[in-house]
């Protein structure tokens, strides 16, 4: 077993910072991603977790599935609390990174003012938005990360209630704050995800990673969770890129541009969606992204990027 792990360049499981025994659903894209994020962050960090599924699967019952300190908090207070913890640690001469693992509810909606405020103050924290496109811990309610026309469990007859607004482009909103680092990532691309977390951990100031994580409430078979995460990227729906100092855009993966139907048809929530709208948005997003990525040469001076 050890020889096989060595050959595959996988470290012993004892060094894994996220352990078996958490209580997430089978097929949860969020825990797959969290395992990679935690291992990239390493032991020198403190996690702050606002209310979400993660509140349960991080520390089920009277135990913890993680090998790092985890502080639970309310939606709106998470970012200010993380900022305060970072100040407190620095005052003691300690260097631990403070990482907020927050859902889309905490980042896009209820906690957005706190997130924006922390970005404006350039708080020395890393925020990883575990974006599963809805309030999934309560059974799948619409958030402003929910795609247009997605069927959500919002009422008595969920089939009558669809996500009514366009999905907010949170990565762009955070980039417009001019913070040192913003990136998008997916657990289906572990090297890319790991490289972005590692880069963010070596920077100072406010850093933000938007991580798309499939959730079984989308209506898929649990075995296709990673496939869905990959198709979100390969159809162009969820581009992988990073933004340094709010200006320098870099596309980190060129998708195959597979038909959007391949992503949509694997999940029940999009069965009544007008896919033409999503396809048009994908084209617009990529035009915008390519333009931004072409604007500045590599040597563009970056005030906030650490070496
Ligand atoms: S509801 Fe979704 S995000 Fe929550 S544990 Fe289950 S699969 Fe994961």
C-alpha cells in the first residue's frame, strides 16, 4: 500500500487534514473540495465557518473531522470575526493564516456586506466560497448564486418555483474591490485548485477563491459529482481564472467548450431551464474574460502580489 502511494505521489492518509467520519451526503462536492483545500492550507491555519452544511460536516456531534482549529460563527459575522482573529494572532506574533470557509449564502447574500467590508479594509484573510448555488443545508433554497430557471425547493410545490434571477457574478464583484487576489477553482482540477490555495496562502491582505461545488440537491446521482464539476468547467459555464490586484486577469484552464446540455442533463434542477439563456451568458462571459486577460502584459506592475 505504502509503495503504491509513493508511486502515485500521494502522502500517507495520516497526514490528511480532513478525516473520514464527517457527515456530509454521499456525493457531496463540497467535502471533496474541502479535503484538497485543507491539505493545501496545511496545519498553520485557523478555519472560520459560518452557518452552512460545513457547520455540520466539519465538526459532527462532539468531534471534529479536521486537524486544524475550527470556529463556528453566524452568517453575517464571519468575515469581521476572521479579520479580528487575524489581528489578534498578529498581535501575539503568530503567523497562522485565517481561512473563512463560507457557502454562497454567506458570501453572495446574507453575509455580503461583511465580505465586501473585509475586502475594502484589505483584511488579512483568505475567503474560500464553497459555492453550491443555493442554501442547500436547508434543503435547496434559492440564493443569488442559483442559476436562472433552476428548480429550487422554495415552497409547497418546488416545480412551480424556479430561480428567478440571474446568477450573480461574485468573482467579478470581488475583483472590482481591487483586492490582492481573486480566483475561481474546482475540485475536478486538483492541481489548479491546490496551486491557487498555495499562492493565496503566501500572500498578505484580502484573498478570495470562488469554488464551485456540486450538491446532491441539484438532483444528480452521487457518483457523477466530480464529473459535473468537470463539465461545469469544460462547457465554459464556470471558467477557471485568477485576478491579481483587481487588474491582471489570467485564464488558468482552456475548456473544451463541450455542449452545455451535457452539464444540464445530468441534474434535475435544470430540466425546465431555457438553456439558450445560459449559453448566451457563457458566450458573453468568455468574451469579457478574454478581453480582460489580453489587457495587461505579464510584466504589469502589481502592487499587492507577494513574490
Ligand atoms: S446538502 Fe449538498 S452541500 Fe450539504 S452536505 Fe449534502 S451534498 Fe454536501
